[in-house]
C-alpha cells in the first residue's frame, strides 16, 4: 500500500503545491494496474487557479496546449469557469517512459460547493465512487460525507423494494453517467459494472455508515445470506420517500419542487422552492431521475467543449479515439 501511495504521489513532486489531490479512474482497477499504457487520472484542488497555473506554466509549460500556454493563466481559468464547470484538464502528460497522467485543476471553493450542493454534479459524481486520496489539507473527506449520504438517498429512490448491495453501488455509480453524452458513443458500456466489481470493498467502506444509519431509522432491512454482499429491503412508503428526499442537496430539492409544480424555472422572486410536495414514491423516482439527468447532460456537454479547447486539437482527437476504442471493444 505504501509503495502504491508513493507511486501515485509522484506527479505532486513535479507540480506546484495543492490543497487536495486524488487519483481515480480505470487505471486503478485491479484488472488494469499492470497496463503501462493506461492513463492515471487526478483531481487537484487549489485555492487560486490563476496563481497555480502561473506557477505551473513556469515549471511545466509543455503540459498545456500551446495556444492555452500562450494565452496564459487568466485565460486558462476563464475557459474552465466560463465554458466548462470549473475544471481545467491537462491530458497525456508523460510522467515517465512507462506512464502518462491526466490532471484536472479546480478551485477549492468550487469543489466544496459541488460536494455539498451538486452545483454541476461533475466532481461530486466522481467522488461518489472510490478514489485514492493523496493530499487533503481541508478535510474534503469529511465534507464528502454529505455527498455520499445524498447519493445513497438518490439511489434508493431509484431502486425497487428489494435489491442487493451490489445493485445499490451500481445505481450510485450510474448517477453521474445519467445523461452523459459520452455514454452514447465514447464510453465502455460495461463501465459501471467494472467499477463496482473492481472496487466492491471500497464501496462497502464508503457507504456502510449511511446504510447503518438508514437501517437504524427503519428505512432499510439488511441481511447477510452467507455471500460477500448483503440483501437489502427498503421501506417504499411515502413517508420513507420524503425522508430520503430531505437528505438531498437543497438545489436538487428545489428543482424537484419546481418540476412537481409544473414549472421548471424559479419564480420571479428568484427564491428557491424549499418544499417538495410528493404524492407517491414513483413520482419521487421519476423526478430525481429527470433532475439528475439534465444536470449531468449540461455539465458533461460544457466540460467536453472546455476539454477540447484546453487540450488542443491533437490531444483532443487522441483522447476521443481512445475513448471510442474502449466503447467499440465493449460492444464486441
């Protein structure tokens, strides 16, 4: 484990200091860890992206597309904020002869807001899955517990009365892919299954506290049948559904409330809708699905455009070809 930590931390020695760093992606799954061609992904949280990019351009100008490096740190940050969802990615960075990495840089304030409020559901969706934390100066792990509990509630609303522990983790994992345009042509169709199977123990460690909490409240009944995963029954009553909805981020509840009122836009006052008037479990499930799907669709589209601009034409095409190749192989 220590050797893995040292190996994954290697890029931090080449970059300016960060407040948060995690490694993630298919490269960390057991089936891919010995593949030198697999790119490791990183998220870097920094207090001031403009200052950080300024320092990084001095150290690692070749990490950036030539035109972005020419325009400078302010434009890099403007593209990430104005077109994307606040994350600038540098892909295909050669760490050594055997390994390449991709790293995304985000403002710490934006990371925290996404975890708490699902502002874009881009990084919050990523951190609902197992990641390998390498630096955490502001206790993002604790803040992320709000995100994990909300993800559990959203997944439960979309699941039937009886399901397995694996079904729950698959539904949680799938939340951030609902509405993602890349899933239509540029992602492995077995991606969710591979993530859950390859990280089952990590999912259990992440979500056990919330399963225990919901079980203590009578919302779940969890039983072990001798296998490695539990069988779960949930209370699908209206009161239970309302309890689950109450743990979702206020922004999501407000959008659900507007949809249930037949209005997808805030009122003239600009105030959020604070109460979700549910009349059935099915209504809650359909509503949360629509809200999350639209959120992911918008965020993934914005970040895709931002990514093309940030990476430059050659790297963008290279990245897309790699993604489409994986998608094609998953259909064979």
